[in-house]
C-alpha cells in the first residue's frame, strides 16, 4: 500500500537528516539498508523488483574508481604529493594556492572523499612541522576537494549518479563545469587567505597542547604502483572523452587490471573500497524506486508546480538542490530530485549545486567530516563555528558564480 511505502520513505529520509535513528546504533547506511529490507519483508517490493531498481552502471563506476583510488593510496601517491606541496619554499598564501590547485585536480579524478582521507593527516603533520597553523589549510583542503570534484562526472558519488542516470556527455559536462569550478577555486583561495591573514603561524600556546606528529602512519611511496594507477586513470579519461564505450565498462576493466598485481594483495585493495557507501546507494535505490512507483512523488511535484515552484524550472531546482543537500546529504538529495531532471540544464545544475552546497556546514559533505575528524585525532580543534566561518562564504560565493554561469549558458 502507498501508506506503508510512504512511512518507510519518511523514516529513511528522517534518518538521512538526523544521521541516525533515536535509541538505535545505526547510521545512514544502516537506515537505507533497513528501509529496503522492510519494503521487501512487507511485500511492497519483490526481491526481483528490488534488484531491478538498483542502477547497476552507477554502482560499477563507483566501485571501479574506489579500486583506482585504493591503488593510489597504497602506492603512497597522495602522501608524496602532499609532502611536496608542504615543502615548497613559498609563503603561506602561495602554499595555500598550490594546495587548492592540487587538491581540486586530484578530486576531479580520484574522488574528493578519498583525497581528503589520504591527504588530511599528512597535511596536518606537515603544517605542524613548518610551524604553520594547520586549520586554514585543512579547511581549504575540504573546500577545494568539494569544489574540484564538481569539475567532472567522476569527481564524487552524486556526479557519477547524475552522469550515469542522465547519460550525460563526459566532455560536455566538463566544458559546462570548467568556468564555475575554476572561478570557485579562485574564490575559495581568496576567502581562506583573507580570513587567515595574520593567523598563519602556530603560536606557542597551540603548539604546547598538540600531540606528537604521526608521519609514520603515511603510506610509503611506490613509483611503480603509482605509475600503474596514473596510467589507468589517464587511459580512462581518454576513453571517456573520445569514445562511446560505456563509462562503467571501461572503469571496471581498468579496476580489473589494477587488481592483477604481484605486489598489492587483493584484500588490501578491496579493504579500502567504501562498501558502506555502495550499500547506501543500493538501499536508497530501492526505497526511492518504491516511492516513485506509488505516484506520490509525481503528485508532490505537481503540488509544487501549482504553488509556483516547478522543479522543471531552474530557480526552484537550484533552491531544492541546495536545501535538500544540506538537510539529507547530497547523494539522497540527488536521488530525490533526479526524476525532475528532464531539461538540458538539469544535469549540470544538479551536479554543481549539490556538490558546492556541501561546503556550507561540516555535515554537508563526507569530505568535511573526514578532515575535521582527522584534525581531532591530531589534537587540532575545528568546531562548526570555525568551519562555518569559511564554509558559509565559500558556499555562497561558489553557488553565486555557478548560478551566474548557468544563467549565461541557459538564459531561457
């Protein structure tokens, strides 16, 4: 019955908003999975229908790039890049610019969450070693990772979902996203540099309460493993840009080649795959498909249209993507809004807004949470106020730039 599906849907998205369910030890992934299980157990969705509702190309693409990112982590690539940047003989503002550029470029290919996970601890240790206040650089890392990941259809999970579902051109999207992303990165540098002026150095009081550095935790650099990963990544980008081979097929082939290794054991590679994220996708696919089948989603869209907020128009879609991404996180928000994305501008708008909105608050992006948690393990405090002081202006500036560009490109 529609009522049962509606209740399950609302409970799941309440969990997406809260991050947990009261009195239960369960996170967003568990909530999405249990929602899907409940629908099957209650007979609202058959096991066959549940399987058919999962968008396999998106899962294959996501899994494949997790394997590629695991290759780069185990090869020590991110560690080496971070240390090279941190050792650059330049002042803090120039160092900040180098960091933002490198993080954005890496996030556009290897996924923002993985880049933050690998680089944040190394960056924190390197800043402490130089006597620099690590907070501005860590905040810039998170912001740049989010902004940079918006540049391509493989930069983050929600962009993969949008690109695969709407079958967007890889090169076409990259052209649309290039200007707002580059302008957004410049704005990110300007905002962080302005807010950090006079606060670059680590004062004696801060240094006294910080624990010893943990540089030994970083992966050792392996030139051969890094070269393999870069070669596969370069080949995949070329395939995406210049051929019609399905992206998920090409990416899965690349992942298979990387798993054929004499030195890196399969369990190490697969151990770095974010299985929880894949399960989250599966659960949400089932729950959202069941909700769509009830017709309630179509009625909700009709209601919004009659109220003057048609999601088929750019402004309402822009606002809905921004609000939903900060309420329930960007992946669930994108799944909710994808059925309304039927116009040429819908894909680029949804990808840009859902990604850029993630910088607003710590909980808006997994990348933010990763960086803040890493800082806490190093004894570096970044609370929500400190993050918002940078995240809010960065979000407003980058979204304004994206809106202006989309208006210029799609004036109708």
